[in-house]
C-alpha cells in the first residue's frame, strides 16, 4: 500500500498591484479586488499600492498622500488579510526603482513603443508624455520579477505588459542563468468588467470626470441610489440581456456579480417590471455590499497608528523578499556588493 503524504506542494505566488490615484470604484472591487481576496487561501499573495506608477500622471501631493493611506485601508476593509497576505506600498520598498532601472537596460525601445497603453495614455495626457509613461512596463516587470511571482491576475488591458515581463525574464535568464520564474497572466473566471453608468461603452474608472458614471467605495446609500436611477439604459423597458442593450447589460452584470444569479434568473425576477423597479434593486445590492466595507474602513481610518504599523511591517516583509532577488540579479550582472549596514 502506498503511504499517504500529508505534505502539500508549496503554494504558487500571485502578485497584483493597484493604482492609488483616487477612491477605488465598484469596478475595481467587482472586477479585481474581490477576486484577489478570494485567492488568499489557495495562493501566496503579495499585493501592493502602485504609487510609483501613479506619478506618470501628475498628482496633487495633498490628495495623493490621502489616497495612498485610504486605498491601503480600503484594501484591508475589503478583505485583504495580513495574516495570509503581504500588502505593501511600492515607494516604501526601494528595490522596485532599482530593478526597474536595470530592466530598462534589458528592454528594447521597439518593445516599449508597441505598448497600446502608452499610445492611449500619451494621447489622453498629451501635455505630459514623460519618459516614465514610456518605461512604465519595465517598472511593472520589476514589480512582478522581484517577488518571483508565478501568476499575475490581469484584465485584458494589462496582458501586453505581462507579456513584456515574460520576455524580459526570459532574456535575462538566457543571458546569465535562470534567475526569474517566467510569470503567467491569470485571467479571472469571474471578473466582471464594470462599465460607466453614464457611458456603458467605457469602463468605470476612478479618474472619470463624469462623477455620475462611477460608483466609488465611498458613496453613501443615497448617492448610490441616485446614480443608479440616472444610469443610461435604452428606450425599451424590459430587463433583458441582449446585444445593443449595453446600459442594461452592465446593470445586469453588476446585479449578477453581487447576487450570484444568472441572466435568465434576473430576467425572470423582473419579468413584467420595468427599469423603475430594476434600477433601485441593483442599487440596493450594491449598498448592501458597500456599507459593511465602509464601516470597517471608517474604523481603520480612526486608528492611524495601526495602519502605520501594518504598512511598515509589510514593507519590511516585501523588502526582505525583494532584496534577495535584487542582490542575485546584481551579482549576475557583475556589480560589486558593499555592506552598508
Ligand atoms: N471598470 C472596471 N471593471 C473591472 N475591473 C476593473 N479594474 C479597474 N477598473 C475596472 C481592475 O481593477 C484593478 C486595479 O486597477 P488599478 O487601480 O490598477 O487601475 P485602473 O485599471 O487604471 O483602474 P481605474 O479605476 O480605471 O483607474 P484610473 O482612472 O486611474 O485609470 C485592475 O486589475 C483593473 O483591471
């Protein structure tokens, strides 16, 4: 008889980062963060606030500082568990900038020129097409490779950047010797893509100037209800998931994602009723999901010492892992190490 072993294989590692350029939206929550919370038992998760990436677009210092701390608290309130996961702030771990420079020198100008996000963002911010916007994928490669991540959960818009990180990792491994595991994109099975309530052809976004298009994690119940009541739909009044009904489809996706119901079940539930009944029902499930998060967020923000302790300890944990990779990389390149402390 073969003996059963109780030893389990080591968990695969996941890396994901979030921009802290505003208050998280319902899109960030349903499309990403909620899934990432769910990964915490199956994987070893390392999550961070990408505040170095954030300055590729100008940030107001006062607001930026506030968004960084608030985003950290929101992630904890949404369910990131520091007993299981490392959650740190990118700028507090200097190895990101260091490895990013190194990887800049192993990435070709032509590769970066092909990045569609650079093309999009440089059009959107035509008055500030800075070098950081161009080399952003090298910093993202550094973020991933520093932690030897196996998987990077990404939406379709970030797949190209993970591809670049893979190419750089393979190039470096080929030039020297195996140094980085080659990361794989993890496309979530249940990642809702939440669209703007005012323009359902655009994704819901923190930086949308039309505030009515976005539900933020900070919106109170009255605001949420008002925004859903104003959501763009169509001239029909039937709750039906169909091509050409982008506004209603988006509301149905949100409702499905929070209730676990299928589109057919939702259609049956609202049969014979119009958008006047459906919109407040969607608002209500969103309110029910957001209120407990807001309550926990408020408690966390009332305890800045606890938050500081969390982000400091987590920066230390991240730094420990990151410096191990960075010193390996530097040794392979031929740098001379110095013991500074
Ligand atoms: N509308 C969305 N639907 C589904 N997923 C979304 N994500 C963002 N918006 C939606 C996912 O959330 C994760 C974290 O995103 P991010 O904070 O890194 O920044 P982003 O994608 O640039 O989000 P925003 O809100 O649109 O920010 P701004 O306005 O600053 O550009 C990612 O996994 C993302 O796919």
